C-alpha cells in the first residue's frame, strides 16, 4: 500500500483563546476558518488559516487548564513565508514586540506567540 498523506493542520494549545486569535490575526494575517466547541464547555478548537495553502493552525483552549504549557526545549516551530517587503514586516513584528530571535546571516527571524510558541518568518520564495 502506498499512502499519500497531505498536511492539514498543526495544533498549539493556548491559555487565552481571544488573545491568541488576535495575535495570529495581527502578526500573520490568519483568520478564523472554523470553530468547534464541546457541548459541556470543556474545550474550544479554533482553526486559523490563510488563503493560499489551506494549511490550518488549530488553537486548542481547555477550560480547566490554568498553568502555562511545557514547551520542552522549544526545538519545534512553525514557519511562515510572508509576501511583500520583508524588512517592513520584520519592523512591524519588532513594533509588536514579538521578535524573539534573529539570524541576519541566514536571512530569517522568529516571533513568539502569547504562549511562547516560536514561528519562523521567511520572505516569500520567488
């Protein structure tokens, strides 16, 4: 059998769902695509997406979770490519105070979301 999977979504668990939604809207232009809420109110799943690829970021909020998530050694991340003036986007992220790491020699930088997840930012490929 040959399985031909395709990427659908990646999950981040978040403590403050509204704050995380605002961050992804403002920092990366992602929009809420759909939402699923448990009938007992124990969790909410919000899928954030962009127009080009169909790949989704699932934000999971758990009602009973109060302490920050253990992100391990932080050696995993998402990567987003941004169109337009890359330096202007970086300046905007610096203004948002979410740039957590830069490597100008490699031409990349990372931003950190409200829960501490890292997102690598690269220019659009030509």
